[in-house]
C-alpha cells in the first residue's frame, strides 16, 4: 500500500471492511447495530470516505477483527543499548558477611 495515495488507501480499507462484513453474512444495518454506529457511517467506511478513528475501531470491534490491530501496532521493545544498560545493573552475586 506504500505507493497508494491516502484516498486510495481509504478505499482499500473500505473494500476490506465490506468484504469481511459480507463474509460474516452481516448487512450494513446489522453491522451498524453491533458497532453502535449509524448505517451512514458504515456506508462511508465501505465507500472509502474519511471517518474518525473511533468509528473505524467500533466497526472492527463489531466485525470481531479488532485483534488485527496488534499486527499494526506492535510494541517496540527496548533498544539494544537499553538492554545492555539493564544487564549491567543486574546483581551478579550476593555476599554475606559473618557476624
């Protein structure tokens, strides 16, 4: 999708949402109800029109595909330098003094 325009990406997202809805055998009205949205919003998403991020999330939740955002929003772990610093701070041994 890197070479597509922003509007072309919106249309592609809309197409994929529509395909998923049809695959799940839902009407636009049914998806609107389970998503808590207006049918016009569902139509806007499917036609590739700009909508709020919240509406997209609600639609994905209604389709039960919200977990797919995990692939997009991977957590970034600590950098290699940060990992080395953490290792340096770890206790290497314990000594007990005799009393």
